C-alpha cells in the first residue's frame, strides 16, 4: 500500500509542474536529441564546410590577363582611335604549382574535414552523457520529492489533529510546535530538491532543443538498471575499446598527421612556382605583330621558407607530445571510471533490497503508535527523520551509480552499459 501511494505521488508530482507532462523513455529522449540539438546540427554544417575546402583545394588558379591600348599619339598630337591604327598589346599567364604543392594542399584539406567529423562525434559524446545523466538525476530526485510529499501529508494531518487536541488542553504547546517545525524542515528540504529539478529540467530542455514548458518525466524501469552487467566488465577490453572509439584522441592523431603533411608543404613552398604565358605586341616591339612565350619564376636566393619549415617541425613535435599525453590520460580516465562504477555498484548491491520496504511497513505502525502515545515525540520524529534520510540517500546512491555508468560510457567513447 505504501509503495502504491508513493507511485501515485510520483505521478502527481510529474503533473505539478505542467498539466501536460512529457513522458519520455531514454530511447525517445536520445532520438529527439539527435534530431533537434542545435549544436550537433551546426557541427554537421561545419563538416560540409570542411569538405567544400577539399573541392577548393583541387581547383586550378585562374589565368591572369593584362592588356594595353594606345590612346594618344605624341607625334601627331591627336588621339588614336580604336581600330587598325595605334599600338596595342596583351598578355595571358597561367600559374603552375611545382613540387606537388596542390596535392599536398588537397591532403591537408582532407585531414581538416576528417578532424571536423571527429569533432562532431566528440561533441555528440559530450552532450549525450549530459543528456543521460540529467535524465537519470531527474528520475531519482523526483522519487525523493514524492517521498517528501508523502511525509508532509502525514505531518499536516498530525498537526491539524494536534492543534485540535491542544485547543482542548489535551497536549502541550511545545509538542505542536515541534511537529510544525519538523514540517517546515520537510518543506525546505523538498524545495531544495525542487530547485535541483528545475535546473536539470532546463538543461534537458536545452539538450532536446525544446521551448515547451511541459515537465519532462523520465520513464525508467529500475529493474533494468539494477541488472546492468557491471560485474562482467574487463578493464583491458574497456581500454582497447576506448582507443578505438575516442574521437578526441583521433582528433589529436589527425592534428599530428596534419602537421606532418604541412611540413611537406612548407618544404615544397621553398620551390618557386612557374608562370607560363603568351604575349602579343602589335607595334611596340622591334617587329610588328610580335608574338612571344613568357616564363616567370622567383629565384630562391634569400627566402627559402626556412622559418616556416622550422616552425612546422616544432609543431610536429608538439602534436606528438600532445598525442602521447592524450593516450596516457585516456588510459587513466578508463581506469578511474572503471573503479568508480565498480565501487558504486558494490555499494548499491550491498544494501538489502528489503531495507526500504521494511521502513515503508514500519512507518505506518510508528505513526499509529505515536497517535496512541505509545512512543514519545522524540522517538517518532527520529524514526521519520531516519526514514526520510534513508530514502533520499538510497535514491542519491542509485543516481550516483548511473552517473558513474555514464561516465564510463563517456571515457570509453561507446555505450558499453
């Protein structure tokens, strides 16, 4: 009966924020998140922008054209009309990149596009763990809030009854005041939990990219959570999975490959590029209607791109050290998350499942005993306080356990639980 009341109070609470509560399973929430989250959608556009740079890198430089037309004859002192008279010349040139510069620029653009995709999946990993942890937090905090509703309902009835008894002179004022003080404490503590729910609801709405004010009520089967195969996890397998799936590490690897390719480009830039063209001069050369082939190339006498080459070599070493540090951090992150989830699971499983059920049964008898004056006010309040703290702590423990599970999923880069 007690559990049924608690379940009904949960439903009442879910509807207390809005008449139209939005009941979602985690699968439903994740589907809405993938479809609507603005940051993920924005990053997809960044991927397309990066891929467009590959197209740009493949394009040839446009040819350049220059021309001249005589406007005034200094000898005859008259303007020169357009036509068969006067001097005119033009030149057209095409730039040819030497030493494989174009292919190297294309390769850099490809690595950038690859890194942009890695950035998308790493953002997805980060936002998804926020979604799931807030989803679980809301569920367990709401259960604690419902328990407070139950306790306050009991105390409100007691306070009303004891006010009447005090008016009749059957009980002392201090006992009524003590009950009212405890009721006030319950309201304050519940309000703190409600404030947490408001904050987490705001985060969840933002992740789902919804402006609907409806209370998002998580639908969770606790038996499924209790049966997670945490004890079957293997640290070496988790570490290997993390090295395969952590996109932030892949971004660091891509950064190192980018710097290596950039070094090749900087060395190639030391080779001057060639401009090949055609030139025509009607009357300005030693013969009329002059035709010529033009070649233009810089002489690498002073600037051989030495500074950029040395800078690129240093950036390669920096990227390599960053990648090595990332590997070390990843391994330690997996170990830390693995130990935390094992410890939280061990603690949660060490609690007798009948613990709260026993409290649920006892609390009804304790209220009845207090009303019959078989126990003192101090004993009654102490038991209710213990019951309240036990429910809140158990819900908090379950929430912490799921947080550690999601942290493990986060550091591994894949949903392993």
